[in-house]
C-alpha cells in the first residue's frame, strides 16, 4: 500500500491512494476523527460483506463509536465502544458471529489498535440489543478462521 498527502494551504490536504484521492479539511474534520471513522468504517463494511456473502442484505445500518482519549500528549485513544445497529433477515447468533469475525480477525484497523485501546461493542439487531458493552479478546494476533476473508484487508 502506498499513500501520500499533499498540502493545499488553509489546513487542507489532498490524500492520495492508488485507487482515488480526497480532500482532508482539518478545519472541518481532524485527522483523529478521520482515523476513528476509518476504524468503524472498516468493521462496518466487514459486516455487510459477510452477510452478502451468505446471501443476506443488511438494512437500516449505522455503526458509531464512543471514544475516550488520554488527556496527556500525544492524547492517544484509550477506549472505544463500537455500537452496531442494523436489520437483517438472519438471526442474532449469525449477526454476532459476523461482528466478532470482523473485530477479532478481519478488520485491519481494529486489529491495528486493539493491543493499545480497550475495545468494547454493543449490537442492536432488528431492534433488539443482543450484546451490550462486551469486550473483544486482547491482542496477540489470534485469527478466528471462518472463511470470510474480511473486506478491508485488501
């Protein structure tokens, strides 16, 4: 992977990847906010991709995060609580399996910070809370193989 950032002036940067480019406007969204949305975006995409691979459609989907940062510089992320809220014709067991496969194995961004950030999650599936503030396993590089392959690792 190769990425670059070019300064455009006025706290704006052009971010470049092999596939595309976009503008980072630090007056509107800070780099830490981009980073955090990248983390939850990765795990959110995994859920949709895994469900689609099994022939299901995810609808009314929102993934959000409550994040705590350390108060001293460099103000690292200390804790992240990820909240998944979605509908799907699959059962709650499968819903939780998709999310845990992402959090524990496939989501590159979550697994890049999991050794230094306390990560918990809640799942609301078809309007029913099926997990509430549960913790993911600690780091160590354990991969739970389930055949999905993850969506964001490429």
